[in-house]
C-alpha cells in the first residue's frame, strides 16, 4: 500500500469538504484503509479517485444510486463495457427528456413574464393566477 492520507488531505485532493468524505463513507462508497492508534482514519490514493468518480458522475446528472451501480461495474471482472454504455444511453435519454421539459418551462415562464403588468397590484397578477390552474 502506498502513502496513507488523512481525511483532510483526501478532501483537498478530491476538491470536496471533509463532511462529503464522511458522507461517502457512511453510504459505503469509500472506506478507510487503516486507522492510526489515535483512531484517525487513513485512506489511499484510490479513495481520491473514487471520490472524483462520484463527483464527476454527479456532474453528469447521475444519482448516487446510479453512481453506485457504475462504481460496481468499474470494479467487476465479469462486467463489460457494453453494460456501462447501456446505463449511459438510458441516462442520456433521461437528460434529453429533462431538456424538453425545461424548454417547455422556459417558454411558459417567458410568456407569463411578458404578460405581467409590472406596476399593478398582485391580485390580478397573471403569473400568480397561472399557478392556481391545472396545466394538464
């Protein structure tokens, strides 16, 4: 085993705070490689890579549950790249659906903002009134 890192050094190298490292440990994503006699946790460089993996997956919109599955695929001997691709394709489709919904929201909000009277009272406000009706 290479050099051991304290939780603070792991957090700094991974660009996260110490609470994030502790959270990932509680969730079972990482674990200390050893402990000092004082009880302080010590981690290896692989922990930094694992945290970077998690953060990068989150930036791509993967949930922690999905990220956990990807982590398991990354260490599996029998898993294939095709399995990872299928998960990425499914996530890509979800992202495309979200973009469509966001574009729809953008359009509706833009229309509501254009109809706003600006200086009037709030009781006839078209933005507030539109929130009271069903959109389905």
